[in-house]
C-alpha cells in the first residue's frame, strides 16, 4: 500500500501541473479542478471521495460552501434524522461537535485513506455525511442512487466576511494573509475554496429545481427567520416528518434550541479542541448575524457585489 500511496501522490503532482493556479488567501495556492478552486492538500481527498464513495439510497448528504451555515445544518439534520435514536435530553450534540457527528468527506473521511470503512466512521443509520464539493463534481454514486442532499446557501456578502474573518483568525506567523481588499477581489473573481461562490450555489439550485425530492435547497437567512417551519420542511424532505404528537410535545422547538448558535457556542465541547490540525472548534462560532457584512464592507464593495449578484443570478430564480 505504500507503493500505491506513492503512485497516487505522483499522479496528483502530475495532475497539479496541468491545472490553472492562483494564489489563495493565506499563502497556499488554489488549483482550478473541474471548474472549482481547491488547495493541493484538499484535492487528494476530493479525488478519493469522487472515485470511491459508495453512496446508497438511504444516505443523506449535507452540502455547502465554507461559512454558509455548515455547522448549523449538520446539527439540525443530525438532530432531526436521529431524534428517535437517543433520549430527548441526551442529544449527542451536548457532548460532540456537529463536525464529529457529521463527518466532512473531503476533510476527515478521505484524508488518510482512499477507501475508508464507512461502517466504523458513522454509527448512526441512515448514514449522514457532509461535503463542499460542487454538485457537478459529486461522485456518480451520489447522483445515480436515491440518496438525498440538503444544501445550505448564504448571502455572498456575509459569507465573504465570515470567511475572511475565519481565515484571519486562524492565520499564523508563517502564513501570509492577503488584505481584505485583495481577498474581496479574489472572491469576486471566484477564487475561494470550492468557489466560484455563484457556480456552487447555482449548481445545487438548478439540481434542486430539477429534482426537488432529491435535493433540498435552504438559505441561512430563512433558517434565521423561521427555524421551526424550516425544520418541519427539512424533516418532511428527509422522510421523517414530525408527528402531531411530537409537535404538541414541542420536539421541533427543542431541536431548534439545542442547535441554536447561543446553545452550541457555549458548550464545552465546542469551546475546546480542534476540528482538524490548525482549526479550533470554537472558530466555527463567531457572531451568526444576518447583515454583519455591513460592518466591514465599504459602500463601493457592496455595490460591486450587488451588481455581481444580479448578473450571476439573472433569471435563475435564486435570490438573496
Ligand atoms: P459568522 O462568521 O457570520 O458568525 P460554517 O459552519 O459553514 O463554517 O459557517 C460558519 C458561520 O455560521 C459563522 O458565521 C458562524 O457564527 C455561524 N454559525 C455557527 N453555528 C451556528 C448556529 N448554530 N446557528 C447559526 N449560525 C451559526
């Protein structure tokens, strides 16, 4: 297997040489692979996931771009899907991070092993995983099977600021962080992890329009506005609608509360430890406000992004 690893590393190096390259936001390069930007380090697990993920009909996949509400959606989907597998006051989210309970395929699952044993990675059934890979580049097994995908999108302005502040906070002295202006420029040109932002959102948006039983498209802002009705919608989509009894007993509100920013942020498990080396769990919980971008973006940046939104989403039916 050492030889196999070596040859796959050689293949990767060869592939990288053929791909367009851009400087990322914090010193490392991004490569344009199948139309999306990806670091060299992330590309290897992405390819393993694409080649080997054996999706089955019962799987559920949570999909998103970084900073669009991944952590929240993992918590909500986990709590809804498995609510009958633990006692009401013993939600595993109290002791594990959302990222430990719903593994990120191209981060932890496929990082060290091209064919991991999924049985041992996720004990709950039906299996639930997360990805940031764009719709067009998902493994064939996901598209060909009847497994379901829940996607969360967020206003690009708030997403950009959340991402910028996340990277700024994680930066260490050996890394060179680009300025906010430079990062903005890159973001507008589509250069961010798994971007372009608009291609990612539109890929899932169109797929959800074509196949609404397979793909549910959610927006961070809608979740913020009315979490209870969004949760009911999610449960229905997943095929586990809340019963009348559950609704009477306040199960929906209870899930919303456990998964809330205010609750998760204060849990010990989310205040300590690392998601992956270099990324503390607490960095996934910042402010969780809609419109926080206005504290950072200049009016001309807002204007430019507004134009871009108009231009990119034109006639798609998707709005922010
Ligand atoms: P802000 O930086 O605007 O605060 P992701 O989980 O995709 O990395 O996204 C992180 C963003 O979601 C951060 O946004 C974070 O504060 C917010 N967030 C994390 N947990 C949340 C929750 N339970 N409810 C609402 N927002 C949450």
